[in-house]
C-alpha cells in the first residue's frame, strides 16, 4: 500500500471522526445544558475531537519544526481526555450537581502540569527522527525520560474512571444500570479494536498500517456514551449484549475472512472461527446472568479456551520463529488459566449453594497464575519448536510434568465432583449434570488425551491440532445445559446424535464406494468418464438421506426407546380424542387416565375457573391418584402462569430463583414473587402446572406431580403438555359453545314465534329451514307442510315467494316490495316482502331470509289517505285554476262589453281577433293540465335503457337548443337497464330539458349525465340522472315552492309541469332534488330504483 494512499485514507477517516465528535458534543450539551453529566460528556467529546485534530495536523504538516510541536501536543490533549473521563464517571448517570472544586482540582492539576511539560519540554517527547523527507509523518519518535510515567498516569486515570463506573454498576438499577453498561460495553469494544490493530496484527501478522486508526475507534465508545445519555428507552443489557454479540461475531467473521484471504493467511480461518464461536458463547452466557457464579465461571472458561485456540492457530500457521515460540507459550498459559474457571464451574454447577470461602477462592487460582507466569517468562515449559514433515512439535522443558500433573488434577477433580453431584441430585439438576458428563466423556476426555496425555507419555503431538476442532461443539453442548431450562431428554439426544452420525457415515461410505467403482471399473476398464456416475451417486445420496434418517430413527426408537416412543404416540392420540369430547366429566376422566397410565405421574388434578372468576377448583372425579385442589384467582401461581402463559415447572422455578441477580428494589420484588410461587407449589405438592388458555385468558389448569420413575419432564414432555393443553382449551370451548348454541337456538325460536311479521329462511337449494307461526298465519300453510321442502313444491315455480327467493340468492335483495300472495284460506292477501342474504363468518353464502308483512289493513288505510290527498290536491288546483281562468275571462268580458260600441272599429276588430283565441287557448291548457293530473294512471313498468330515453329527448329538443345558442353536453355512465314507465319518464325528462333551455335565454350549456347510485352487498340499487343549466338560477325562497301547483318562475307558464314531474318520479319510488345558485344555474337530480321493490 502506497504511503500517499494511506495518508489520504487516514485523513478522510480522521476528518469524519473529528466532525462526528464535535456533533456528538454539541448534541449532548444542547439536549440538557443544566445536567452536569451532559456538560461533562460534551467537554470530554470536545477534547477527544481536539486530540483527533492533532492527528489530522500531524498527517498534513509539511515542515519539520511543526512536526515536533504537534507530536508533543497530542499527549497533552490526551491527558485532558482521561481527566474529563474521570469527571464524567463521577457524575454519570444521574448526578446533577457539579464535581466539588477540590476533587476537580486534584483531578485536573496533574494533567495541567503534564501538559505543560509535554508541550514546552523534552521530558515526554524528546525529538522526531525523519526517515523519509517526503513523508514526515512516518518519522521515529524519541521519547523523553518521563514518557513511561506519563503513560502510567494515563492508564491510572482510565482505571480510576472505569472503577468508578463499575462500582456504580453494582449499586444501580433500572435505566441507570443500563446506561453504565452501555458505556462500559462501548469502552470494551474500543479497547479490543485497539489491541487488534496495534498488537495482534503488527506482532503476529506484520501488518502495522492499521495502527493509525486508533482515533477512529473512539467513535465506538463515543456512540455508546451518546446513546446511553440521550436515549430514554434503552435495550436491556441482555438483549443488547446478545444482539451485539451476534452482530459483532458476524462482522468479525466477515472481516477476518476477507483479511486472511487477501493476506494469504487462509489457514487461520478454521481456528479463527472456532475462537469467535467461543467468545460469542462466553458473552451470551454472561449476558444471561452476569452475577451468577455458574455463568461467570463458564464464560471465563470459554474465554480462556478461545485464547488457547487462537494461540494454537498462530503456532501452527505463523512464519517467524519468535512468534511461534510466543504462541506456544500462550497456549499453555491459557491452559493454566482455564483450569481455574473449570474448577469453579464444577463446584457451582448446577446450583451455587456449596459456596467457597473467600480465602479458598483466593488461594485456588494462585498456583495457576504462578505457573502461567513461569511458562510465559521462562523456557522451563516451552524450550523450542521443531519443524516436522507433519507439522510443528514443541520441545518441552523440565516444567512440563508439573503442567501435566496440574491439568490432570483439575480435570480429574472436576470429573469426580460432577459424578458425585449426578448421584445425589435429581430432576432438572441431574439432567444438567448428565449433559456435562456426556460432553466431557465424548469430547473433553479425547481432547485432554490429545493435548496432555499423548504428548506427556508417548511424545505424540500429531492429534493436537485435530482435537481443537472438537472444542466448539463441547462449548455449545455445555452452554445448552447451562442456559436451557427445558433440556432435551439425554436418551433422545444420544439417539439423534447416533442416528445422524451413523447415517452420515453410511452415506459417505456409499459415496466413496461409488467413486471407487466408477474410477476403477468404468474409467480404467471401460474407458467411460466417471463424472456422470459420481454426479448420479451424489444426487441419489441427496434424495435418500432424509428418508434414511427417518427410517433409522424409527428403527432405533422401537429397538432401544420403545417405552418412550409408545407414550409419545399415545399422547398424540389422546390430543386428537380430546378435541372431540364435549362433556366435562368425560374430558376429565380422559385426562386423568392418560397421565396416570401413560406418563406415570404420581398425582394429578384438573382445575377449572368458576363462573364468578374467583377460584380454581378441581373437577369432581373419583379416581386413584386424583388430587382435589382449590386455589384463589389471586394466588401467586395463578398470577405467574397468567402472566407467562407457559408451563410452570418446579425445577425451573428454583433455577430461576438461584439465577436472580438484578440489584435494587425491582430485583428484590421479582425474587420475592418467585419465592411466593415456589412456597405455594411446595405447600400443594405439585411439580408441574400446565395452563389452559382460551382467548388469551386462563380458564383452567392441569396440575401434575412428579413422575414415578423420578425422571424430569423433558423439553419434549413440556411441548406435548402444551399441545395437550391447547386441545383441552378447544374441548372446553366446544362444550361452552354447545351450551351457548342450544340456549341461543331456544332464544331465537322464542323471538321468531313472537314476531308480528312472517319469517322464513331457505338454504342455497331453496329448501325451507325456518317458518314461524306468523308466516303460517299469513300464507295459510302449516309448518309441518313446508319445513324441509323446496319453495317450488309449496308455491310452484312461478310463485311470488319462489321468485323473491331466487332473486335474493343472486344478490337481488328486496325491501318493502308490495305484492299479493295466494292463501288457501284468505285468497289474495296484500303483503310486503323484504329479503336479505345469509352469510357465514367467512362471507360464504348460506341461504336467504324472507320477511312477510300482512298489508291488508295498511292497504285499506293507504287507499283512504291517497283519496284524501288527491281531493286536497284537486281542491288546491281548483282554487288555483279559478284564479288562472278568471284573468283571461276578465279580459274577454271587457272586450265583449265594448263590442256594441266598437263593432265597426277595424282596430278593435283586429285586437278582438288576437286576444279572444289566445285567452281561450290559455284556458284550454289549464283545463287539460288539470285533467291530466286528475286522470294520472298507475305507471306501466318495463325494463328500459335509460340512456335511450335521454337520447330521444335530447334529439327532440336539439333544434330548439341550437336556436337558443345552448350547447348540450352529455356524460352517460355504464348503467344496467332499469324498470320504469317509458312514456312517463320521457315526460319528466322533456319538462326538465325544456325548462333548462328556456332558463338560458342568452345561451349557455345544458349538461345531462347519468351516474351509479347506492350499492348494497356490491349490487347497484339505484341510478341518478342529473340535468344542469347555466342560466340565471332560482332564488332560495322560491326553491321551497318549486313543486307546488301553479307556481312558476317563467312568463306564460302554467305552474303544473314540475308538479306533474314530481308526481311521476314519486310514482316510480324515486325522488327528485334541486340545487340552484343565482347567476350560476340550476341542477335537477332524479334518483330512480333499478327495479321496483329493490333498493
């Protein structure tokens, strides 16, 4: 990499880092200037930005004089960074008051003094030796006599600030604890980045050009600090650590892979991945319960194992002998150290009750620390390295027997403790110990033999490297036992491992055999290419692998695990049976017999919530091992399983209590609630509480005692219990629904029989399902005659009810459709039909509902009212007509009186000839309109295209519109044919169009449009016709009288046109609206039903 490219890259990264730090500082200060924590962090970030700026100057300075000044300025500013870090630690996260001036003086005084010495003397930076005049930045720094003292002070300040935060961490709770952990986590990541770029890469890989990225690493801790102090809702530390670990492990794996491939160090990758896996497992285990001794000891165990594996990777792949020797020493140093947490893990796992005294806890690590120091700083353990044809071999010194005995003692002691704990423990703890023992026997012991026994007694070093690859499975296996509460049954775990291993070996052997045969027979003897044979063999293996696994597993189930296999199948069969049970007593008996006979539990109880939701009580059932229990709805057990909605297991609860490490009041409250639940479980003598949840509510509980065999309820058992509980919840819901359906049916039947309207329902095949007593009375048909029969069988294919049913089933619903119904008893009965579709909850059509209203009395009343209305209207019109006829008669009377005197006057004769015919015609029109209104007949409906009627009307008035300079604009939507009286509707349109043309005496636009109206159930019920003009408009006070007889707004009108129009529209069960604005025009909107009787 060229120096100029490296400098440019550093410049860009440093400028970005400088800007981000200044941005963080300004943001934190502006967010809450009154907070001392915010002010301290803002100042700290400001000095970090200043320290980064010294690097920018250092990379870009062009003269030697400034190189030395800037180089001295950098440690001076760095001193203020750590000083303000201590000040920040004192006030973070909650302190609002400033740090006392005496403390601040004690903190800042040494920094000011050191800064002055750093800048104005050569005690810290003496000089800079220029290597290349073109690149002053790469000069060698000559340090002064107190440089190391300055570094020590820097480290001391950092340790003080960190210690303050750690101390606060142990006393904090809630959000404050999360904030401190965020800061510490960010600082740890920054430290790791610095170690990798400035120690590991330069020392072991000879890559030093990343050391200039130290300032960039400060963005990590700055980001975590800013996030912790600015955000109100932080992730809890467990989620933050676990998610961050997964993310960082993925990033580290990708970066490491790219780095190793580009630097031709790909041989590091397998052990590098294993190292990352160990570090990730350690962090995840620690994040689950970082105060728990088991988790802490195991985390350190895998950390040191990871260090040993990475050192082994360097040992086997490094090129330079000094690094190989150092890596060899680090392998055994790490081994010394990992024996210490191994010992503590064996002592504490699976329960922490046998705690060690403080003295013992301090003495036990001492030998390991001393031996590790001897191994690292002398040649007593690792003396030399010999390069063999198969790899590298360590030449051990006289201290190797001590190392071997030390490791053998700790491993043997650990194994003995675990065996003893396995023999005295029971339940979940015994299963956990069994997991650890199996992992040690299958993986740990061979690994120990390859790394210790074989080199010590047979000088065999060839299995050391292959054995390292088995360390990660063991770590995962043990972590599973530490973290998981519901472990897989050990028998099933062994069985599955055996099955998959056996099938894999079998498949590999078949493939190898196929390759050998293809190579020797087809290729060498027949000369045929073996590529096709190998490909076909690989394809066959891929297809048959899964069926082979299932077959082999089924075989081993029947051969070795028959009891377990049978009861699991039985439980699944019971789940299917439960789903069909409705009676509560039968359900209880099935549950009890299943658990007692199949799972062999010592006792069982089935509890249900009472109607008042106050207590859970056992269902009454005389059966052996059935236990009667009653607990309150407010019981700690009920509260716990209601909140978690999960199976409550006594062993898991005890483990949860042991693992509680949350400080403060919240932690105490949680521990107290857990202990209350445990105490009540002990009082009732029940080990397993299985919640029965329905609609997110706890409605019942299955309470189980221990298994008679003493085995734990494994993860598979808990899953099956959950499945069974779900089936029981369904069965209970079914029983309740059955009762509700019966009660609802009776209730609906009472409503139907008490209704004053006839009601009948049909299915999709028109079979009558419901027929109430009023329908029986109206139709004259007995209920027994119609139920279950088709409508056609009762009323014939052309009967009105059959037509309504058929139309309704194709989404043509009726509302108040008047018709007549033939009754065997009453003859023709006037009725009103309404109908609607019946759909199920998924919207699927189930049938139709028809209501029948007897209209005999209504029709009689309507006739009387209609006659009275007509007489009233005629009276009104007669009064108007008298007034209208009187005016022309008055004119004619006057003229007739003048005839004797002016009979010979030519002018009078001419006037008489004009006025008499005109007035007589006017009287004639009035009389004809009155007679037309009085003789109005019922409309004769027919299916018609409304657009055709409009077109005919507009064509008729086209010439008249043209003469009046009126432009006709049409917009017709796509509408279905509707049911109208063609001649009457044509008269309506003619009246409105003519009125519109006459209203625009100066010309204008006549707009005629059709629009779809209301839809019900996605079916169009009515249509709209709009006729608009751009005339002078109608005043608001005149709009109310617009449809009154003899009211007109134009000269020479009779005032009956709109009255007749309104009457026709009303006869079509439609309505007409009018909107008008003076000077802008008038719009008439006619709404007509698509079909008479349909909405």
